[in-house]
């Protein structure tokens, strides 16, 4: 019985040592990954944000953003900075329902449609306006205009 308990103690000690070594290797790996992201101009926060978006997006969205649905293929064709920049471009894309302001004008508008780089908007004074999407900046607010427009279509 003594031999068994001694052997068990040795195995437990060995297991603890292995866990410590794995932990140390993980720390080194995380440092190397962070260094690689920094070399490519990507902060850890930006990478995590893009990765979270990837993990929560459906396959169609992933294909629209990165041209693939699996991380292995995405990183085969894209660097870390491209991965993050494509995510940022998608986040900055002007969409129906976005509250925006045009650089040429001093008023807020809500986008009602986007086609060929031109947004059609309703302004804060109730008038219609158009503007190139490159000249628009999001305020961060979104309105559910699509359901209102869909309700109009159903009423036909």
C-alpha cells in the first residue's frame, strides 16, 4: 500500500510540474502572438473585437467580409491586419437605418437606402437628401427603418 501512495504522490507532483510547464509555454505563445499582431499594426483589442465578430456572425456575413467562412482559409488568404481591416470596413459600411451626417451639410439624417455608393436619406427636418457614402459619418445610432419600409410594402 505504501508503494502505491508514493507512486500516486509522484504522479501528482509530475502532473503539477507539467501543468506549470504548459502554463509557461502558453504565456510565451501569447507574447509571440501579441508581438506578431503589433508588427502588423494590429492591437490585441482590435484583433479580439474582429474575432468576436467572426465567432458571432453567420456564414453569409463572414463570406461577405473575408471571402471565406473558416478561420484557416481566412488567414490563409489574409494577414492579421487585413483580417482586422476588413472587419473595420464592414463596421463602417453605411447601411439602411444608420443615423449619419454628411460632411457637406450640418444636419443629421437617417439612411433609407444605399445603392452604388449613394445613400438616400431623410433629414432631421423631414426632407429627402442624397449623399455619397464616402462623405457620410455614422453617429452610432441606428433606427429600424427596414421594418417600417417592409410594412409599407406589405400594405400594397
